[in-house]
C-alpha cells in the first residue's frame, strides 16, 4: 500500500491481461472510515488477497465506489463487499451496462454478432467467446448498488460523469485531486472503442470528457493504471493530439478504397496482434471511423455484408 497524499492511499494488483496491473484507491472519510475506489478482478480466494490490505487500515471500509464496468475495476466488488460489509456505489448508466454485459445470458452471443457484423472472421469470434468465459468468472459485481449521478457527493468527493472509455464512467473530484479511473492515463492511451451496447459516438464522448478534465484545473490525477499525473492539462492536450492524429491515420487507411472496420484495423494496428488485442483494435477503429462520419470526413456504405467506410 502506498500513501499518495493525506487521506489517499493506493493498492496495486497484478492482472493476467494485456495490461499487467490495476490500482485501487482508499480515501479516508471524516469519521475515520475508508472509501475504496475500484476492486480489481474477482479472486478465487478474495480473503487471502484483501486481508493484508484491510489489516493496514486504521478504520473500516464502509463504501466501495466503482468507476466503470471493466473487469479489472468491478470484478471484485461483491467479494470485497462481503468481506467488509461495505455498501457499493456505482454510476446509474454504468450499472445498466454492467447488467447487460455481465448478467445477460445472451451477452457473449451479442458481442460475437457485433464483431461479425463489422468484418471479424467467424473463427476468431468463436475463440474470443471461449476466452471471454474466463473473464465472466472473474466479474462478481453487486446487483443492487446505490446508484450515483452527476453532482452527487461521496464523503465530500463530487461525482462527475466522464463517458468515453466507458459510457457510464464516473470519477471523484475534490480540492484539485481527481480519482480518475481510466479517463486519463499517464503514458498509455485509454482505449476508446465502439461496442454493440455503446453510445453511438464514444470517441466524441471521450474528447468532450478530456476537455472537461482539462478545464478542472486539477493539480494531480490518480489513475487506474501507471503513475500519478502531475500535469493533468498537458496530458489532456497530448491525448487530444493523439486522437487528432489517429483520425487522420484512419482517414488515410480508407482513402484508397472502402474498407470494413476489421480490414481497416489491420492497416492501423499490427496484424500480428493476439485476438483479445485485435478485438480492442477493431472497436477503436470503429469508434474513429464513426467519428469521421459524424465530422463529414468519411461516409458509411451499408449494404450486403459489413458496413464499409470511404473517405468523403
């Protein structure tokens, strides 16, 4: 456990995913209790993982705030709630999407259908479905959390809704400190993908959220991965430029001839990516293609087979 600031502590867990770690944060409340922000993946023996963490605290964990539905952030929520007796708080939109993604029996089939509809070969979607079963076993969320909306407060921390990386992503904000989840990261770029249940323009949402973060005047952002961000405005500007460049690269990829999103992703990302990363590449490519359509720089051609995109 690392003390980052007065009343803010960080605990880090290893991940068996593309990114190898995730940070969870502990925030001291005025009464001496603690708020836990995010919980990592669910574990086969959660007590063995969490008992050392809880033993270092000088007060009980009474609240668990989930920033968003991705497995490395929500996966252990029910486990930790059971160990601590804490109540779980989650954004209203994020909870709706959690139920659709992790509780609905047809979620794997819907995900595969979305990938197929945008050009991924069927043999790849079948393998991804098998790999997805592992994650579904590691996501143990609370089905009836207390729901949070923009402007709510959690022990003096203001709730902000910042969609993009996830449609219902929330963060906590107080006194120049941003508990940022995956809205902004220090070195890597937060993934922004268009999935079957996504809002229609996740990249537009993300760019709006970045502008909002930049205007906060935060002195530090504690993110879900990597190091604290000390110059938040500069990092926001870097991410904005990255997506401007990525939009231009995506436009060049479809300039020669119309391509579906999967084929465009093969031009934009390393063709040797593993399947899980290829799924992210397809979703990110699709988000950028749809943003280009909305900006009038590309057009979507619907017809037989996957939609194709052409430079306008």
